C-alpha cells in the first residue's frame, strides 16, 4: 500500500500537469483570439497567465504567500515588483528572464491598464487601433515568459 506522502506527491504532480495543460489551452485560445481580432480577449488571457505564473514563482521564494493566487489580493504590478526582487537573488532565473522581457511585461501591464481606463472614457472605437498592438505584445511577451520559466524550472529541479 502506498504511503500518504507518496499519494500526496502523486496528486501534486497530477495537478501540476493539469495546470500546464490548462496554460497551453489558454495560450491556444489567446492565439485564436488574436488571429480573429478579439484583442481584448487576448490581452485578458495573457494578463491572467502572466499573473498566475508570476504568483507561482513568487510563492516559491516567499513562504508567507498563500499557495493559491485567489487567496491573495496582489495586482500584476505588485507581483512584478516582487518577482524582480526574487530575480535579483536567483542567477538562473535572471538568465532565463531578461531585462528586456521584464520591460515588455511592464509595458503590457501599463498599456492594459491604460486601455481599460480609455474604454471607460473614450469608448472602444477610439481605443481599437491600440488594441491590436497591445494584444500582439501581450501574446509574445507571455509566450516568452512561459518559455523562460520552463527553462528555469528545468535547471533548478
């Protein structure tokens, strides 16, 4: 009979695989949305993925964080700030997530926020010309960040 510890480890491994599959499915959906011109959906999906991945990495460095993102009230901006602190202390993570990529993540966050406020003040028609550019950057940045985190995990595990 398997020990409880072994069963817990198996459950964690299964959950991680399922989460990875979900992230892949979300990226496929973001790609489809981008190709079909659903830029707000692309931006939203990519923001969600970035938040979740950054939170997950931050939780590995900070044992005080709740293990589930939904138990925290941290925004993408705060998560990025914390991530940058952890990145400074981890040479492998710094090698996998470049300064340029971090700057792009900041840019995505800022423009996502600007677009959100502009939608309220100016409406979709005036904002639409910027949406495609931001959606493409959000998608490319999210893809690059996920790849960097996968490389980092392989090196530290």
